[in-house]
């Protein structure tokens, strides 16, 4: 099916349903595993890799930098979940050609940290959405370390030309709470002689720090500060990627808002910097249980069980925002299905994601009949109004497409989501899972 024509029709699902399944691998962890294994000395066997368009971009970039990837252990080598990566032992090769990051801000920001630390010139670019996202947030610290980063306009949008160098370490006070910026600097610091310190304004996801420890890169965390003494060559070590809680989020909301529904999700990553959605749904009155089943690779994983019931509105704001940032589109849908008011604040970062997610969520919820007020940094939803099916354009944003597919389960009539090829950037197989769920109800 051609990219522009793929679409998804969702009919309402009124029956309480029961399901137990696993979601695909965590996107954030998969990017980082590809990079660290690609830089490491030795061979890393990766199980549970997320074979989404985004992570495949990062993998291809690491191959262009000299890593060798064996996909033969996977049923589908084009979308490998099991792979072996032989790293370059710190000897990063000039990728030679433009590094294509597709739709992925994580790929671009993290890879820029690696490219900036080696003495060659490289170019990185993405699709239309990525090329409109701000890269100044990484250009500033990388330039302070001695690289040159040239982009378009005031916000340094991609395509970027990175003039790498032997960097000097910095202590950097991050103005935005961004795990991508933190990871960019830490990766550059790992390849640089001396002490690099990143100070976060708020806690952000800590997968880079955990994987550093797994790959033998000494990193210390003191409150909001992360310190690393470089240079260090990571040591290859096999890793299993847990399921992505941000993908689980769609089904969690679908179950939580349907009285009588019962859902069990197994093998989901339960890193405390990612499971804010569990607390939000609990505040909304959902019955959610989280059970840790393991986590020897540094990332806890386990089972999430949800029983659906009536939801009530809540407030999502402040330090909680980085922990739920990618779940806000589907949590806004939960807000529209809940009784009372849901207010989302301090989430202005949503405006510079794969799309302006405040604008896209507000306009689409309104198109389905919800009462929503837009703020610069969030929205206020008066929940409990009946939703009606509508034609929903994804705007090429995977989380908008999937969040509104979930809204469609609760709407009157058919909801048609258009331009759904973007779903493959984070959740290949989402549509099939939705069809299975609908077939059961
Ligand atoms: C990510 C961090 C978050 C998140 C993104 C993935 C990561 O972005 O929104 O989807 O893997 O580090 P920021 O930390 O830049 O806000």
C-alpha cells in the first residue's frame, strides 16, 4: 500500500473485552542499544529490538559508521527483532553519505552526539516533520564542546552539517527537560577526554544511563546531575529490550475506559521514568496493577493488568510531564471519555514533537465532539460528552494516528484515520492488534 493511501477504519467496540498479549520492543531503548552496541568492542546479541522505521534508521546509520549487523536470526530480516551487532570499538567511520534519520528526533539528536565527537564532516537530515524540529538544543552544547553544527534558521532546523572535532568536556545546565539532549551530550562525552556533566531541570527518562552501566561505561547519577569521565569504549554485552510502555499506553486507555474490560500486558518495560501513565490512570479511577517480573539488563520489566471502569478527570502537569510526554495524546482521549475536567499543563514541548501535538489533539477531539480549550502549554477537556466518528488525518504523526484509533473504539459510527503508514515508525503491527481486539468483541 502506498504511504499516502494507507488508512484505518475503526468501528465502536461496546462489549467488555479480555486480552493478554505483549507489545513490541521499547523505541527509546532500541535506538540506544543500536548506538552503544555499534560503538562497542565485541559482539552484542539483541533480543526484542523494535524493528520500526525509526530504529531501523539508527541501525542503518551505525552500519554506515562501520558497525556490522547480522539479521539472520530474525524471521523477517527486513524488520529484525533478533540481531547481532559487531561494534567499531570506538573507531567511528565517516558515514560518507547523508545520514537519514527519517521521522526520528531521537535518531538525529543521539547520532549527532556521536558524529560531533569525531573529526569529519557529516550531514544529517530527516523527513518533512523532522526537518521542521528544533536542533538548536543540541547545537548549543555540541558547539560549546568544540564541534560546529549548522542548520536552517534561528532554531537550527535540519538538514544539519556537523563539523566534528576532538571535543572538550562540558558541564551543561539543560534549559529543557529532554532525554534526547541529555543523551546527545552524554554520548559525545563518552567519546571525549575529561569529565562531562549534564544537569537536568527535571527527571527525564534514564535509559542511556542504565545502558551505559550495562555496557561497562561508568556513569554516576546524583539527583538531577549525570557525570561521566571519558573517553570510554563500551563493552559488548547481550541485551533484551522490554516492551514499550508508550505502545502499551494505547491498549491501557482502551481497557481502562471500557467498564468490564480486562487487559494483561506482559514483558512491558517498567522503568520508573516511563510509567507515569500508570499513576495518571490510577488517579482517573482505573484499576491498574504493575508487577515487576525481572530486569537483569538494568531495565525492569513486568506485567500490567487493567480492569476498566468509569474514569474521572485529572490534572497532568509539572514534573510529571516528561514521564508521560509521549502518552499525552492518548491520555487526552482518556480525558474526553472521563467524567469531569482533565487539564494538561506545562506540556509546551508537545508543540515540537513529530507534529504540534497540542494543536493536532485539540482539533481532532473537537472534530469528534469533545469540548476542549487550547492553551499554549496544554489543554482543558470537559469530558463525558459522546464522541462521534470522524475522518481523522494523522498529519504523519504515529501517536496521533493511534490515539484517535483508540478514540474511535468509543465513538458513535465509523472513525476513519488516514495516512497511517506513520504508525510503523513506532508500532508495526498496531493495526493487526486492533483488528484482533475488534474481532473478539
Ligand atoms: C525520547 C525522549 C523524549 C520523547 C521521545 C523519545 C528518547 O523526547 O518524547 O519520543 O528516546 O530520549 P525529549 O526527551 O527530547 O523530550
